[in-house]
């Protein structure tokens, strides 16, 4: 087995994407938990452009950006494939992966109205045929991309004590998220909700104090 090391923050949705992918592939790796406020020299060396996590180091060579890492892993290790083989299906999947990246500002800014717009798009255009996952009967790269953002979003709901992803308004999306987070590998590697809330709340408070 090739030597794999993952630099990341356990609570980051971007790191979650890589962890879930490695676990779904059954790949052992060394986890290197970074300090958000004191990043390691190795991380800064591996990602000198953005200086961000996650970074996967494979055989001494770094790969940066979460969805690029997911695709890299999927290409090298074909078991439990995440990217569709059919060119059209693959193009559709990558469209929605790109859309998930557009959802990130709403997550960060806690823009509820924008988040609701995003949910409506996913409900109407991805799940209207009542498929179990974005990939159909099995999860694919779209589920990984969007599932990580939802894991973070429910934490914001907990902190704000404001429910946004309600079953009555988004029944298909709500059912999809239940299906996704209850997959055994995902469930076993889903962040603890209370610990996640406490950590994100602390980060938000630190930002507030720094900007005041």
C-alpha cells in the first residue's frame, strides 16, 4: 500500500470529503490534525499557494483541494467508484460538484435565504425522480461534495437554534440526507454533533472578537 498522509481539520467539511472517500475505498492513512491558528511547516510547504487544508500526501507528493483529492483517489483506487464511467453521467456529476462549490459562501455567511435557494435547486433538479442518492442507488462524488456541506450546515442550525432543512419544505432533500448519513462508513466517520457545535461556535466567537 502506498504511503498516504492527510493534513486537515477534523471539523472541516472539506476534510470530511477526503476522509469519507478514503474510508469508502478502504485505504489506511496517517491522519495529521492541523492547528487552524498555527499550521505546520509541512502544510505550508505542501500547499504554498493557498496554505489551506486538506492536503493529501501520497508517496511524498502533495495533492491539494478537496474535490481534486477525491477524484485523484477515485482514479487510483477503482473499488467503490465515485465518479460515473459514462461520459454524460460523469459530466452531470461534475456539474453538481461545481454547483456545490457555489453553495459554500452561503454556508460560511450563514445566509439563510441563499441556502434555501440552493436547497430548492437540489430538490427540484437532482432529486425530483425520488432517487435514493444523487448517484442513484449508490452514493457518488456529488453525495460526498454536498453531504459534507450539509454536515456543516446542521451544525450552524444547532448553533443558531434555527431549523432550515425541514422535511415539510424539502422532503426529498431531507430523506436524501438521512439516507446518506446512515450509510455505515459515513455514519462511523460523521463528526460528533455536540463536539462539532462547540468547535464551530468557538471559531465564530474568535472571529467576532478579532473583528470588533
